[in-house]
C-alpha cells in the first residue's frame, strides 16, 4: 500500500510568533535577530522584508542596508520552543509517527489514517491556524523526499503569487513523483550542493529529469555511492521511514563576539563557560563523550577546528575544559584577534561514566562536586554558584 507522508513547515515561524506578541508588526518589514552593530544575523524575517532581498542567516547590517526602515526584533527563544512544542503536540494527536526536523518543521506518516492525505493536510493546517494562530505549509507525497520538495516548491509558488504568507498545500499523487521532479533544477534534489551541481552541469545535467535519464551506472562510476543515490532520488524513489527518535551525535556551544577580542583572560573565561554549558547538557541527557572539539574563527573569517580523544568518556566540566584549553593554547597565537570560539563533545559510544572502584580519588571528588553543583543550580538557578574569577 502506498504511504501517505506529510511534510509540515511553519511559515516564517519566529516572525509569526512575534506578530502574536505585537500585532503592529503585521505586514511590516521586520527581522528577528541581533543588532547590526553587534554582528547580529537574521534568524528569521517577515515576508514583507523578504521582498527587499533579506533572508535568514544574512548579517543584520546588510539587511538594514537593503531595507533602511527594517524593524529589528530581539529573539525570544524560550517562547519559540514553547510554541513549537504546542505545534508538535497537535501533530502527535494526529499520529504517533512524527519526525521533528527542526523547531518549525516535521514529517508525519499518516498511512494508517483512512482519509485521503490532502484532506488530512487541510484539517491539520486549519487546526494549527485556528488553535495557535500560526500559518503553515504542507507537502503531501508517498515519501519524505518528494513531500519535502513539494512543500518547498509550493511555498515558493504561493509567495510569488501573493507576496505574503504562503499557507500552501502541495500534493504529488502516488505514481507521479518522477514527472513532478523532472522539470525542477538539480539543486532542489537532496544531496546536491554547489560542487555536485557544478559537476552535473558539466555533463549537461541541469534538471532532475536529466539526471533521472542519465545511465545510473555512469553516475555511480563518477560519484560513487552518492551517484547511485542520486539516480534513485531523481526518479522520486525514497524508502526512508519517518523516524520518531534521533540519537544525538554531539553537544556543542559557540560564541560570536560583538567585537574581535585578543584577551587571553576573556577567551579562556568564555571557553570555561561554554564547557560548563556543554557538560550540564551532557549530564542532563545522561551522555558522556570521549572526543572534545575546539572551533575558533579569526578576524578574517578563517576558521580552524581541532579535536582530541580522551582516555575515557566524560561529562565533567573540568575534564572538558582541560582538553579544550590544551587545544586552544596550541592553536592561538597570543594577541591574535578572535571572532568566534566554540567547544563540543562527541563520540557517545560509551554510556555515561559512573563512579567505579578503580577511579582515582580526585576524579571521584570531581564527580561528587559536579553532582552537588548541578543540584544547587537546578534548585536555585544558574547564578546560585559562581567561580571566584567570575565575581569581578
């Protein structure tokens, strides 16, 4: 039996939430994000702002140049997560087969529901609009690949027609996947980035249909396993299930400074705070990792990453910081300006470390201290306990 897959994407989600907070923003060109004089970037922008060429991830300073009257609204991430959860609750009320991709995007498998998928999509869209006041667009197809692309194309087409919120529903009937994809440009296909698109263009393959007609064996010869997958995707074939759980691969934290800094004290202080945040998230999720990664970006945007593997998995702030600091001191020439710094922990193959018979007394004391600090902070807040170096 053909599957019925929905891809739901909330339209300009952050902006929609901000318009609920302040109705005067409706219809205005505005962006959610940081200030232009603090190297802020656009997290989301209204459809009125998009008409000026503004888009997500654009530096806010450039956005203001494109639209001098642009309104800038600070982010309210806790509110966005709360509203996102309300949306996801509605999806789970419809089916347990929900795969959340991001804060504002999800796949649903509604194969077991008796109604036609388009009718299900329209009811779901109306529920989210009526109960939460949020617009959303939905792609409907027999697999995740085509449902996602259908939604992308449907949203773009609706925006072109109306210039405003898409609120679109786009349906690709079962059996028409290849025909729907054929005229679309190659970059619409999952797994085709600029480099792959350029190589395909050298072969004269600029549409998905052209890729589908190209000999699969030759694609596999030229691109390896990726070429085989390209051939299948170009024909609209995708048997991946809707996955209700995702295993975390890494936990990280990074900071972009408002101004480039070269103070060793400030950089180490930032690094320590990041390690504390990463460690707390690891302990919260009962994870330990054995790989610590440092990311650092110079003033000229050159970005370096370095990592080290520990003798045992950890989630202790002190051990994460020791490894990150060692990496930092190896790569940072004293006095060099830094734009961004970050730390992450990965390689969660081993379970969270527990106190053991052969642990050193120092490590046992560190773990016990860490547990006590976590309990105090959970009860009295993050600022209940501070390091002496933070008191200045």
